[in-house]
């Protein structure tokens, strides 16, 4: 399906990441935002409210993040596409309802503009400490999709993509941005509406009385209906059968929850996207996502100048994790270098998937400026001297 | 100097309470330099949890006098506010109301022009423009607070008196302070003094007014004053009374005489 | 230090795990529990509410889990030992405040009786699917300690241990039990007070004006003071320096990140060897090692016995402390054994860390279970059998197809209540 | 209500088209008042002549939280305490719907207290039916914020030490436009109240005092459900328009019931629409 032309500001703009995110949401057909103000994601709420009259969108500032996500889930069931924007502390409060979103298989988009944590941390400083939280933060088992943009243009593109993925797989999708990307201003190209692909909601088309809210279709995804159309359906956060009725035993738990994993795991190859730069001949590959991947690209150039063959693997999709690609690369390269604005999260996954075939070096950007190339380079230079693959993550202290 | 802190310092002095007995959990991040000379223990808690945190402080050590500062006008922490009142937990809540009222007593507030034209009035408004804020006093009273008062931050002496009085009062006391500012949570350093002056001038003192009638409305002046001052057993008193009744000698009252 | 006899109800009891944990908390010197009812953890709160007042401790039922955890941190700052009790959904609500507690380095204990998830799931049935959440659930970087007991007696013992670890490392300690253990009724022996070792809070006792609330002491852990003792504390959830003052400028960020956030991570990482407790059986000559925790370890015993009867060399590694994860031990074992078998009541959580630490040197087989029940010993047996026969190194986690999965998805089982 | 028959002339329950008969029997204990409240609600749905396709029901967690699963409307069983927040999203997403939040005291007033006062303040268009049984019954009888002083519960084994909420008062002070309270005995009046509130725009609250024979009555030795009904019969007093501050309930004291508040205020949706059109006009 093509996007509706309404509200799409086709053209070239100078936008911050947060603003680009709202434009992406509007282009994707999002007409509902519920949120609670938090640094550094406020501009998303502000811009959405400014743009609301034009596209007749609904905006509500709820009393906290818990209710913001709860209201979002409710609105989605009325047929709206919805988004909420927050930062670390807010994401922590949303955890319970991410679980509800997964259990009710409700498509929605959650933008997390990451700041320095834990707790209040430093509100106006970039961080990437919520990556594991996005995957594991709610209780119980679930799989989630998380995208990580590294520029305002990607904020725009990934927001549309996030809506499409959430509709296709009926799952909450997280956009794990960071303060750096959210506040930097750059050129953003908004294409004409007809060039924007929109995934329509998978609506049920059969007879009303035969509707089962969790009956999986041939693509393994249950079709949806909107409230108020006489389907009289029931859904619950309890373990349930196809009809949405609760049954609490291990058979139903298996029947209900295992497919929640499969519906993502079986489509990983369709979902996962990454960008590779010069990995063909690389000895060292920088695995990065979000703001540090900008630095990674610069580091490659410099390293190549000094004769070290360095490539880059930028993860657009962080969850599900591109296990296969890492495993393949691990057999070819000497080492992975993972720069992250935290104290080691995705690097654990890189270590896991390299099966001892390559060294894994962690460069913490929690204590550095995003644009610090030197430490990245020095890590590359040191790891190239390693004779064999060491067990465990290496962290060189500078 | 922040007018609230000035009044708070005055109030502590007047009350005769030793500052070291006072603990302040606050979701407003006052600067260390601002708090330092108060001589109290200060905890900058996460958004909305100052009252719940204070409940723990008080029950952990009943000798403490706990004064939560809340800056979110009962948005994220509204539940703790009503339940604190219901329990009559021995806390003095300083509720900083930084909502920008655009019209008072039929007159427009001196809001900066650019701000007026913006679709979102403030960067950090507790409520969006098209919503009515709470009548905090009424809400506090309906859930059981024993002491409620409201002042603008410029009523320094009245505010200090109220604080002194409430520091010596047992139970859930709420003092609402009007302090318009562009931000909440992040800092209340940036006070809009024009607006504050406007509120001060357009307020009228009505002590003992029924809480139901003190809603801040565009057409009337802001009613300030001490509205409620009643007695009700606090949580710890009730706890000690009930458990002594059922358990008799096996129970040692919590917090001794100071509870 | 020994426990206070007033807190210890010495004797032999026939009680369930929840109640045992309540007793353990009291014995450990817990003076405050803020809780909120949630199945299946409520009995622990009820037990504590019943025994606490006589020993001078307080139980308060707060309005929600957000409030109960916040009050627990508050009470801990007032100088007492504290705990809260919850299960999955409540645990999710607590996430923001757990991060706050970690940032403030307040010692407290959380008892999480895990149930079937996600969301409301199966409240009265078991699960082990909050394990990763306990490690990663709050935003930002921090480390915690998590213990997984397997019996009511252990819930008593390890509740005391949890309090001791919390005081020692000034961090949140999670007791990650599950519904099975929580509701299992067994013999529990509560020893005499003088047989219970208690870690007292490390209070600062230097001059008042020299006190720095976040200056690292032994094991990188700072000393504490109580609120109300005249130290004029300034404590914040912001990233802070040793004085506790918030750091909001970019320039000083680098320095304070090192001295606070990195220390939050390091104080657990570097002391991991002292914290980690494992129970190892027959791993010396083992071809296959079953790595398990909580109720799954008890179920595994039967599967292991059966495998041994068949002559397979199986060992067992039980993670008493799941976090920090015993990286070294797994790496060491991976070099010796053919495969690890990991039964978990979830669809794969701790198994990822087993896979990570085995560095491709041993196969890793997951026996998943969705919850609301426990593994069938036959599944564990067949996984062990497969593991011992598979001579190829296989990259990636091998998900063992359980009897239950076959029943539901292949044999056309019709769901019934 | 007339007797209903199927095509083959079999007698069927008159509520059959409003309930999910495939889920009956329900989970509630004998003597519980929730069933009565559901019956009253079903009758009210008919009486109010509201389009049943445009009504949806949201529940939280707890005994009353299960109501959504038995009523044949678009129904949502959500997380603990968040029914009102979830319902807020529904009513803003599609303002043509009438959302009914049917849940218990613990769910709505304890953990969901914040959403309760804020939805009332915003005047979100929804009907909240709060079944108050003075206790957490689903988890086995813990003290609730509605448990009367000195009443026993499993987490207040020595008597409740916290005074209970006066639900109508707090609803009123936060800005609800319609507030009523009935007991499970006042079926006809309860039905009328519900029918009236279903057609009223804005935030309406109906508190239903209900016996909990399994926990509240048993722990406090108050007899069975029938004894509680007798108690309501003897001790409730109808006072329409009573000032909400006088509606406290103590342990086995008189219960004042009636319709207390019925006023007009613009709803959130109305204010929002007005604001949107103002902005559009300015632009």
C-alpha cells in the first residue's frame, strides 16, 4: 500500500532526529500519540501536537508512562496507528505494558531516546544502556523487534519501517535512538507519498461470528478487527486460546507463548537488516549501532589509511540479533570491535555468536564523546597484534 | 535564591525543629548549593515517588520529620498522594504548583508573547493546555489530609508560618505553593517573576474557606490561605493503637513516644 | 555478627517456601517490608505481617508496586534492612525504581516468586522467565545479584544470604524463586539465633564533615549513614560524584561516569568470585553437564539419575547465584565436556549466557518449557542422551523438542481447562 | 424481561445474548455480589437502548476483573490497575464508542488510583463500575484501601490500621460528572443508575458494595452472602444528593447509598476538538 498524501511534507528539510521521527510517523499513517514528557524525547510530543490539527490526529498527555502505553494499546484496537515516545526511566515504567502488548499482539511503536542511566542519570546526554532492557525488560518470555537509527534521516525511515514491521508481525516495535541522534540536525529527504510503502493492517474478512482474535492465518499472524464493529471479541493478558479465553495450564501456555517466539524467529531473515562496509577483505570488523556507527565509518577510513583492513557492520535491526551474519564473519575475521555507549550489552551477543572464532573487543563510549575516534583506532591496533582468539571479552584500558 | 527554599528555611527556624531531624525526598532537583545551608538530609528521588519514598523513611525511622517536595502536580505520583492522605502518613507535602494559569480574575496573565502563540504553552507542562488542573486542596481533603494551605511563592511570611505550623503537626499536611515556571522536574531555578507577581497581586486570602470552592478559575482571583486544620490519628498512631489492642503485651509500639 | 534471638523463631516447621522466606527475612534482621498482594508471592507478605509486629518490624501494604519498592528504598536510607515481595507483573512495575536503588546503592532485597508470563499469563502456575529481566530490566547500566533457591529450606537460608549480600555490596539482591518453590510445603529447620550469621550494615563513623556518601571503601563499596544523623545528605538519582552531587555537564561526565556508573558495574564484576555460589556434582569425568537453577534443578535430578542408569557420564552444575553469571566456570567446563544441557522454564534465557561462555567448545542444548508446569524428566533424559551421542560441534543453541511441544503442535491436542 | 426462546422453542436464559454462555459457569463464589452487578449491567444495557456494537468493556485484574470475559461485547481483560488508562486510549481513539470499565476496588482505587483521579479530572467519556467488596479477593483476602478500620484481612492479621477511601468523595473532588453508590441488594436502582450513566457523556462512577462471602465475611465472621444482604437491607439508607464527604463507610456501620453527583462538564474529547479547531482557525 502507498502512503496517503495527507500531511506528508515531501521535500528536503533540516530536521532534528526527534522531528524526523514525527514526520516518519505521520507519513506511516500514525494518528495517535499518548505520552508523558521526558527529556530528551519531548520534541517528539511537541512536534506531534503541532502537527496534530493538520492531520486530525489525537494527542494525549497521560499522567505517567504506564498509562501512556496502556492508552496507546487501547487506541490501537480502535483502528488507529499509534506511537509513544520516552526515554530510559519512562521505558522502565512501560515494561509491564510491553508484555501486555506482546500478549495481545498489538501493533504499536515505542520510541526510546536513550540517555545516560541508570535511574535519572544525565538527562541530556546520550547513552545506549537500554538495549538489553528492550529485549528482556518485561517479565515472561517474548520476542521483540528493535531498530536503532544513527541519523535524522534514519529516524524518519526507521519510524516508517517500525510501523510496517509492527503491523506485519502484530508486535510492539521499539526504536532505540539516542540523545545524540535525536538532537542532531541534518538534512532529511522526505520522498513523495507514492514512494513510501505502508503495510496495511491485516484485517479479518470472514463472517463476524466466526472471528477468533488469536487464530493464526497462513502467515502465522492472527488478523485483527477494530472495536465497535460488532465482533464482540474478547482478549486477555492471561494465557489464552485462539478465542482469547483464558486457560491456565501448561498445554495452553505452550500453545500460546511458544508461537509468540516463533512468529518473530521464523521471520528473522525478513526482519533483520544491517549495513556492511568493506567487510569483504576485513581483518577487523566494527560492529555498531546508533550514534557510534557514525564514528565507526570514520574510523574505517583512518585505519585503512594506516594499512589495517577494517570493515563495519552497522546493525539497523538490533533485535532480533543478526546471529548468522556474526557467526559467518567470525570465521573470516580476526576480531570484532564493538563500540557502545554503555558498559557492555550488545557486545555480549557478539561474543556469543562468534563461538570463540574471533576476538571480541569492547570499547565503552559511556565515558567518551561520541566522536572520539582515537580510542576506537587504538583498540583496533591492539587487537590486530593478538596472536589467537582469547576467551571472553577484551577491554583495553586507555 | 529560590523563594520556596527561603520560606522553608524561615519555616524551619520558626518551628524550632532541629534541621537534622528533617529529611526531604524531592522529585524537584534542587541544586546542592541551594539545599546545603538548610541543614536537612536531601534525597532527589525519581519522578513521582517522593511521597512513597518518604513513607519508607518515616516508617524506617519514626523520629524523622519527612517533608516531600513534589513538583509534578500529582501527575505521575498522584496515587501516592491520595493514598498518603488516606493513611494519614505523617508527612508534610510541599506541592509546588507550576502550572501556568493563562487568565486570573478576568485578566490575562503576562505570558510572553511568543509562548502564547506556541501550540504547546510550556516545555514541561504538567497538563496540556486543554485540560483543567486539579484543585489540589480539594483532592487532598477528600482523601483525608489534616492540614491544607495554599500560598503563592511571594507570600513568604505566610508560607513560612504555614510550614512552621505544619512541621509541628502530625499527619498528612499539604501546602501548595504557586510558583510558575517553564520547567518542572528538571529545575525550578528559572522562575517567571513577572507571572509570579501577577499571581501575588491577583490573590486573595481566605483562611478557612471550604476546599471545594478554592479551584483556580480564570474569572476569579486566586484564593490563598490555610483551609483545613483538623486532627485525625496518623498511620503510626493508628497502627500502634490497633496492634496494642489485639496483641497486648506482645507488641512494642513502633517508634516509641515520637511515633 | 549473630542474629538477634528476638527475630528467630527457632524450630522445625512444615511450611511453604513463601512463609519460609518471610521467616528468613525476619531472622536476617529485616525491619520493614513494603508489599502489594500478587499471586503467588502473597503468602510471604502475609507471613511477615503476622510475625513482624511481635519482633518490632513493620509490614505495610502500599497502594501499588511502584510505591512498595520506593518505600523500601526510603526505609533503607533511614537505616533499616528492607525487602519487598512480588511476582512478574509487579516486578515489571518496579523496574524504574530498582535502577534508582542501584544508583543510590541502597541495600535491599526483592523476593520475586516467578509465575507464567508474559503479561498476566498464568498467575497460579510456575515460570522462570524473569531471569533476564532481573539482570537487564531497568534502563542504563548496573549490576545486581540474583539467587535461585530450589526448596523452602533454601528460601529461608538464601533469604538471609540475600540480606547479607545486599549489605556487603550495597546493591539490590533478587531472590528469583518460582511458584513451585514458593508454594511447595516441606520441612524447614530454623536454627538457633547464634547459628545464623548476619552481615551488619557498614556504617561510617568518621568525622561528620568529612563524610562522602559515594567514596568507595573495601570492595569498591562506600559506607553508609542514616538519614537524620546530621550528615546533611544530598542524595540523587542523577549520575553523581563522590559527594553525591549531580553531574549534568558534559565535561565532568567522563570523570563521574568512571567513578559512579562504572563502579556500580565493577563492584559486582570484580567481586564476582566472592559472590558466586555453585553446586557441582560429578563434573570431573562428565561428558554432559546439566546446568540448571531453581525448581528445574530438582526436576533435573531425576533425569540425571535415569541417564546414569543408562551409563551416560552426566554431571550437574547448579547455579545458586545466577547473576553475576559464572563465566569462568562455564568456560572451564566447556573445554572438558561435550555438551551442556540447560533445562529452563522459559524459551531460552540463561542458556544464552551458557552459549556465550562456552565459546563454541561444547554443544549447548536448551530444554524449553513455557511455564505453568515443570519439565518431564524424560525430556531431560532424552536431551542428555542426544547430547552424549552428538559428536559434531554445532553452532547455536539446539532447542530440544519436548514431549509437550510435540503433543500440542504435532499430535493435534485439543486445549481444555 | 420477557422469557426468550430459541427457534426450536427451547427456553433460554434472558441474558443469553448479552453473555458469553460458552464461558459459563463463571468463577465467582456462591454468595458473591459481582454476579448481581453483572446482571444489573446486562439489564441496563438493554434498558439504555444503547447500540451494543458501540459499547466495549474493559476490566483489570481481580475477581471483578473477570467480568469482561463474561460479557458479550468487545471486551478487554488488561493489566492490574490499568483498565482506565487502557479505556482512555479506546475512547480517544474512537470517540463514538462508549467504554465501560468494570473492575474492583483494589484494581481501580489502589493500584489504579492515579488513573482514576486523572480520568475524572480530564472528564474522559467512560462509565466506571467499581465493585467494592472491601478486600482483595482474588489473591486470597488481603487488606485493601477500602477495608474498614479494624477489620481483619490476611495482611492485616491484627486488624486494619488504615482508614478506607470514600470513593464517591474522591471521584467528586477529582471532577466526575456522575457519582452513585448502591449495594448488591439494590438491583433495580443499580440497573437504573447504570442505564442512566450509559447515556451520560463524561466520567461516571458507580460504586457497587458487594459481599465477599469467601474472604471478607469469613475472616471477619460476618456470615455468608445472604447475611451480608440482610445487613445491607437493614443498614443502607438512600440519600440522593448527599454531600459526598459524608459517605465514609466504617466496619459494619450504616451505608449511605444513592445518586450523589449529576452535573455537566465538557469532556476531554470536546475540549480537544475545540482546541484543535481554534488552532486551525488561527492558522
